[in-house]
C-alpha cells in the first residue's frame, strides 16, 4: 500500500513540475508597436510619411522578443532582449530586399538599429541609444 501511495505521489509531483514552466510574461511597457518620430537628420514628417515603426508585440522565445521593423517598403525581422537595467540587444536582423524610393532611410535605420544597446521608456515614449550617443525616439502607436 505504501508503495502505491508513494508511486501516485511521485507521479503527481512530476506532473506539477512539468506543468510549472517559465512562460515569459508579456511586458506591456515594451511589447507594443512603436512609431519612429526622431532619427538622425530625418524630419518627423518624413518618418510619419514612410510609416516608420518597430513592432514588438510578437511572442517571446528564449527570453527574446521577436520583432519587425517597417520603414515604408521593406520589412526587417529581428530578435530583441530588454534587460531590467536599461540594457538591450538586437540580433538576427534579416529582411526583404525590394527596391524602394526610401532605401536610404531603410539602410540608415538598419545600420543604426543593430548598434542600439540602451533603452528607456518614458511614459508613451521609447528611446534607444548606442554607446556613441546616437539615438532613436519612438512613440507608442496605441497612445492617444
């Protein structure tokens, strides 16, 4: 009888252990769609006209948010890690390669974006910066 109870308890404990996974929790402060409003010498009007944005609403895999960026023509795909200390890492950048009128914006964005190492959320704004002080500023698309 003790052996049966022990076996049942062992299976129950194993079942609980397997069901308790570390499912990533959505970070509503970061996991949003962000519209680019300030970047290098581009005007806010140019960025808005090209619908320049990053989308971080995708799923989390291995602690990384799968995201994409759009600068008006091509779509870029990437993985991003946002740490609690304000540090971030962008990796695995790939994308479509169509000829576009705004190819300079896309090239400039992609070269700068991969070097961003810091982030700060201030209300409905997201600022990304690299180690040389270059920055990108976004506004949450769902902000009214």
